[in-house]
């Protein structure tokens, strides 16, 4: 179980393949395993670096007041600990918010960024949704929280076809579920996130990717990101839900690989 100290905590990490590094940064669940459908394909051309966020999985379950900026700083310190000077960053949802922070505060560390299923700042819809998710966790506990999350993260047709696989994933997630107060603090972090007024300063090459049927971070957030980040490219899938990176894995990989190759330093 490879873990590395980043100062005040230890992070679980994985490295696959070789070449210019690509950091794959997960969303609210924070698990390295989220990217299982990307590792093999990307590791043929790049060094794939994954980690469990602070607070989840096999990383330290720090009881702190979480912010997206704190999680972004963890990524920088992970890069330092692994002697990675510069990398591409592919971020899903909260990972896409982390990418925004790094592009603003540490642009020299990023060769490019791919922001998938992310958002600008919480609006009324976003706040309603995540207030409900917190309420489910507080009142009904982790098993129900995870079952509800499946219904939100994946499109109905995919759930129907992959029900047993999803039950297994829910069981795995439950076995390593962090203390609920950590999860609720992480939800508070994404509700507080807002760097919208600064996005015009970003100069990191950016690809914004989203699915039109995402009900967690609706596609209008990605449309706004693509409009506000100078020179950003955008790719929208007709379906795939919030976790379209898994549902439409082949199509996602085919969209992202050429972008990373085009922005890899010679």
C-alpha cells in the first residue's frame, strides 16, 4: 500500500506507465479507483498518477474543516513528494474545481487541464441537491447515502444494465466509508467554492468536458467554464450522467488523449 507524507498527513497514491505525468483527480468521493477505466489506456503513453484524497479511502482521515483550496494544496504537495515538477491534470467534478485552483495559484505546475463534470459556483439547484445528500447521510446513514448517490451519478439505462456491478461498488465504498462528519465537511467545501471572478486569468490550456444529462453538475456549468476560461476547448456528450467518464469511458478517453498529447512538452 504505497503512501507518502505530505507534511500533516499521508496520502495513498498509485503510479502506472511511464512518460510525462498525468494526475487524475477524483470528485467528492475522492477515490483513486474511480479512474479504473482510464488507467490502462493512458498508461501506454503517460505516467498515470492517482491518489485518494485526504479524508477518504486509504489516505489519512483528517478531521479538519475541508476546502477545495486545501485539497488543491494537497495535490501540489503530493507532486512535490513524488518529485513531479509539472503535469497534466484531469479532474472530475471536485477534481475539476481543484484544477481551477491550481491553474490560478500554481500555473507553472500544469501543462494542461481537463475539467470534467465540474462547476463554477453553487447555485440554488446545486445547494438543494447537496443539502439533500447531507440530510440523507445524517438521517439514514452511509448505506442509504451510497445507494442514493448511484441514482444521482449514473443514467438510468446504465444502472439497469450494470445493477450487480454497482451493488458491488457500493459495498466496496461502504467498507472504506470515512466518518460521516468528514464527508459532510467535504460537501460544505464544494458548496463554498467560488473562483468564478478569477477564471479569466487562467492561461493553462483547458479542455472542458461534460454530459448533457448530468443531474449533479448540469452541463450549463461546463458551458460557463468554457466561456470564462480564455481559449478553453469544450466537448459535450449527449448522455452518460455525472460519471460519464465511466459510462462513456472509450469516448471520453478518445476525446482527452489527443488533447493531452497536443499539450505535452517536447
